[in-house]
């Protein structure tokens, strides 16, 4: 079992933040204590998070014994890249440009309700909104993501699709959002189709969403994605 510091999230939450990586060999070690895993100032609060495969029940039990709370179940979908994806054409879709930053960040700030940060009652809504906004800003700062697709309606950014390029030829949707006023207009599916046809030679496209986010689950299944794996998401506040 080890912890990996997350300084970016720590800066937003104003506390020590770590990702917990569980070693199956540690299962059954009742002497484990979270405070033994990290070096931190005793007066500073701590936040930790981890993801565990839903089938790994012994690890789930260990995580719960350490004081973590189940926040979410993350469903991961994938599908082969389509050579001729359907584009409905209800908006203009293109790659993001530097001038899109302010509008895109605001779309991210205002249009997430199902993320693990929004579902965690110990994290305020304002802070959860800020996490998503700064996540997108990191793309424009060159700190996260290899490409971004945006949808434009009446001259304004109506949605975005932040992408990661994986070495195994997988195109990963890192973050996706559509402005609430523009939903049910095929904007999300058009952005995904655009990415499939304009982002190079990838074999498959992958995305994760929360089990509580029923609209997203239905969308991905409708456009050909299939469930690849599921993970429990745990948070610890101390």
C-alpha cells in the first residue's frame, strides 16, 4: 500500500491530498493506519481518495476498515473508433483555440453535478465547481490533455470535450460537459464523433462516468459504447 501526493488538488482544497494505491498483499494486515502512510503537518487536515475494482471485495473491506467512505461507482465504457460516425450537425464543432478559455472554463464551472466531488457532502458545491473549472483551465495552460473539442452555438461555447492520448492507441475522454440550456441537441455525440474522425489513428475510445449520471449512461450506450469495467470510488477526510 502506498500513497501518491496530489499537489494540484491540495492547492484547491487547502489540505494535504493523497491518492491511495492498494497492494493486495497488504490485505488482512490489521495494523495498517493511514497516519503511518503519510508525512504531514499534524495541524493540517487531510483528504485521500482511491478507486477499487468492484469485484475486489477483500480490498473494499480493507478500505472501509481504514475509514474511507464510498462516494461513487465509476463505470468505464469503450468502443472501437468508428470510421464513419454519425454527426447530427446541430452545432458547429471544432478544436479549441486559446481565446475559448474563459467560456469553456465557465461551462465546466456551471455544468457538473454528478462528479465524485459534487457527490461528496464534505466538499462544498463551490469547491466542487472550482475543481472542474481549474481542470479545464489546465488544458489551456498546457498541463493536462492533448486535445480539446468545443461545440459552438450562436457564437458561444455550448460544450467541450477534453481528451487524453494514450500510448496503447486509446483516445480517452478526460472530461465532457454541455451547457444545461443546450442539452438534448446531440451536442455531446457530435463532439465525440468529431474527435473520432479528427484526432489521429486511434483504435478505441474510452470514457468513464458516474453510475448516478443516468443521462450519460444512456448516451454512451446509445452511440455504441459498452461497459468495460467498474470501480468503487472512496474518499477519506481526516
